[in-house]
C-alpha cells in the first residue's frame, strides 16, 4: 500500500526566504507526482505535475523535483511571500491513471 | 472554463438525515472523483467515474454512501442516515483521460458537511 509522508506538518519562515518542502512515498513505482496548494476552507489547486520520466518541473517561483529511486520529491519556493501561506500537499496515483494518495500536507506561514 | 463547481458550499444536518451534494466538473473532462477530507488530513479517495461508469469505490464508502453520474456530466453524492463521523469536507475533482494519459486533477472548493 502506497503511503505518502510530509514532514514537518507546519513551517513558519520570514518573507523572502527560499524554502524546500519535502514529500516521501513508500512505493517508488509511481507514474507521476502532483503538488497541490490548499487555502483555508478551499479546494486544492494543482501547482505542478511531474511525470515519472522527468526529474523536475518549474512554474514561476516554484520548482518541483522527483527522485523515484529514493522515494522523494521536493517543492522549492524561491523568495517566499506572505501570499504563499497555505497548505501544500503532494499526491501520487495508485495506478497509471487512477486515484491519488495524498500526504497530510505542510502548512506554510510566511511572515511579513 | 468555469472550473469544478460544488453545491452547496456548506451543509449542516442532524444525525440520521439524508444529504445530497452535487458536483459539476469541467465540461470536457471525462473523469470525476470524490474525496473526503477531515481537519489536518489529506484528502481520502471515495470513488471515481469515467463518463457515466463508476470504476472504483473505496472501502471508506459504506452502504450509506451512493454516488451517481447519470449522463456522464454532473455527479451527486448522497449520504443516508448521516452520522457525526461523516462530518468532513467533501471534495470533487475532474480530469481528462486521453490516449492513456490522465491530465492533472482540478478540484472544486468542496462541500463542508457538519452533522450535529
């Protein structure tokens, strides 16, 4: 059974800091990995999707990397801003095109 | 493209009552998913459809839960005889499966259910 872990559960940083959010998964036979953002009381917004054949994906100040062999992914946020404050979740599909298994998320607070 | 819509946003009900939620996916998406999320947890998979066919149901989906997608467009999730443990955010998501590849999932803002 695939398990996805995100540690720590919460993180507080000052504005402007570069930071890395970690995600680990137990079954390395994944097809892709997706990072989401969730604001309080809202649904999830897809940030980046990395296919298993890719090492990283970039979107603006966000960069996600994937190391299947070690069962890890990282989300790098450059020059953090207070508007980045949210919960960040990673998820992997159980099969090729199937349901996602989510981590519990990391709640990020960026202090002005 | 107006995104995934869910209705209602909030529902408060008494234990034992039945509730029904609706999800309207992105129009061209052929896959529709239901997830449940409790505080401090990631979303947990409940069920998903490809067009009108329900392809998988989680063991979390007890007999009191039923989901439909009658015309392959919108979907409904019904909970019968609600229990306090059903209190959660119910999230709907959609995606497009084409040539064996699934697009990223797009989520709605969810329906928050409180059972008193």
